[in-house]
């Protein structure tokens, strides 16, 4: 079955699938091509089989695949506790995102009961909320090795699994391809020597009140990892608004300010009285000056011999 639509919404326990719940008939494949897919409130996309191999699920999504509140994508086989191999789930969102809330128990499964686990192949820009789980992790988290109870639906987390619930050697494969993912980058071991002593030393400035400070400002409200949620201690940073540019400003004024040549400093050559009666130094004496010898320009005349 193939579905092509702009937005596919399945909600409130609704189900879209190609199941084989009775007999030995194998279910077909389910293919969906959409701009976005929303599964909400126990909604299901499935190609499950009771006692034979499950069918394949192929999802081609442009923007977002969102699973909410105990929704599932399943290609599980042997749901009746019988044989059959889990099939393949291929989810391709190369330019978008796959999202679930971590504690809403929305799962992607290609499990088998006694047969071989299937294969989950996911390509997306990022995946939020899902955790790939191995059979060993399920055993530890559920505290049991009982195949009837080894089911990720019994966990509150949102999980991706491809296991054989009966035979550990028949587990399937979960492969997640995220372009530009740096999760496998190597890390450099820092020296074990602590820097506490160096940070505790104060500046010796001669002033008892002057001390140095070491301040950690954080990332302005961002989590350490972009896939993590904000914690309660995150620094909240308000939004700012840039001032709009004014294209009608007086550009000639700006140009004149930039190109104006600064005035040349001229040496003073005499003294003068201004309008307030204050004595000022000046380089340009008035054409008419009071008859006072100390207001005349300075000169280097020789003093006559007495």
C-alpha cells in the first residue's frame, strides 16, 4: 500500500497498516510519501504479522516525523508468540527531523518473537527524544529475561529496537545516519592536575579590596548539547531588536565629517583683551590696539646700552 499526501495525521488510537493477524499470509509493504507525518495519542503505522515475517515500512518525509503519546511504527513479527522474522523499517527525512517526547513511550520497532529481528534504517538531520535499545539494555531496564515481557512498550521512554525476544543471537540492526554528526569525534584527555589553586589566588595590587574574579557566564540559556532540553538553571537571555537602518540620512554631512581637513595649529605672537576683559594669547593682533607696550607683538629687539 502506498500513500502520497502533503500531511498525514493519525490520532486517537487510529491505525494505518498492512497487517497479517491471522493465518500464514504475509503482509504487504506500507509506503508513505508526505511533507510531514504526525502520530498522536496511541496512533500506529504498522506492517505486523502474527506468525510469519512482517512487512516492510518505507517513509519518505520532507520536513518532520512526529510521534506523540504512546504512538508506534512497527514491523514486528510473531506478535502471537510464534515464528516469523521482523522486517525492515526505512525512514528517510534527509532535510528534516524525527521527534518524540522522551517519556511518552512512542516506539519504532522491528522485533521478532522467536525469529530474527528486523532492520531499522533512519536518515535525518536530527533525531530528538528517541533512544536506540539493545536486547541487553531491555533486560536490564525491565529486570527480566522473559520473552513475553521483553517488550519496549513496557518502558516509559521512547525507544528504537530490532531484537529477537527469544534468541539473543538473532537480534536485528538499528542504523541511524545523521549528516555532520560529531558524536564519534575523538576527545583529548585533559591533565589530571587541578587548577583550583591558581584560580584561588588574588591579585597583589596593594589594595585590600581589589581581588581578581573567575566568572563562568554559561551559554546564554543554551544546553551543552543541542539535543538536550533546557534545565532549570539555564541563564535566560532576552531578545533584542536591531535599530532600523535610515537610508534617508544626510550622507553629505557624513562625507564632510570624514573629509574635512583639521585646522593647523598656529603659534601665538601676542596678547589681547577679549570682550570680557580677559587677557588671551593670539596669533592675529587687532589692527587697532590700546597704547600699551605689553600688548604689542613679541620682538627680539636689542636692549640699548645705558
